[in-house]
């Protein structure tokens, strides 16, 4: 329960910093499922505007149970639907710019007749690619988290001087 701020009180820099730390702590407690969803080894970045998607093979996801039951129902109803609706989400980049995206699921059939499932971020992916200067085979991670119950993803790229993802910051800091 949040206590309303007294409108007559003076705000200081220290009280603002304390409140920001409190918000981050609450977010960390509320978003315990904020885990790495997938890494570049399993992501296919499509930078051609006509393709407009980020493909994430289901069998390579680190966390597979990130959807709520209602979101999962929408995804499952879309399986046999050519005009997939998908689930609305927000993708936040490292500049704290938020993009509306859709999460959809496709079956990727192979010549052998077997197939695998891919999740894909669509309907805003071209904007993300352009704004972040992404290129084919870039090294990125996508983190999944909840913000006020809303499905969110964070785009995390390694620092330009480091090929390692080990120095990436927490995506929670991007939304707070």
C-alpha cells in the first residue's frame, strides 16, 4: 500500500533517491521472474523491413513459462490461425525507449516434415532495429519481465568494446 506524499512537504534530492531505490526494490520483489529469456546464440535478428521480426526458438529459451494463462491461451488459439493476433507487449531498449510489439508463435516446418516452435517479436521490430542500429548477427539478449502485470521485454546489447554479455546491466533499471 502506497502512502500518498504530503503536498506541503519539501522534496530533497535524498528523498527522491530514497524513493527511487524503494521503487527498484519493490520492482525486484514483484518481478522475481525477470530472467534471461534468450541469448543471441538462439536469436535470429531479421533486419530486412519485410521480415520485421525477432525469432526466438522455443526449445532454446532459458525461461519457457513467462506467459500468464490468458496470454498462453491467446498464443495457443493462434497456432492454426493464419492471421495471428499475438500478445501485446512492451520492448524497452537500453536508451529507455519503449516500443509496442506483438509476441507470436509459429511452427517452423522443415523439409523432413518435422518442425519446431518459434516465438517472434513483431509489429514494431523494424522500429527497434532502426533506432538501435541492429545488424544481422548482432549479439543481443532479450530479457522478459512484468511491469505492473504487463508483459515486457528488454533489449540488452553488450558494450561496444566488449564481446561478452557478462557486463550487461539489469533490464529492470530500464523501466524504473
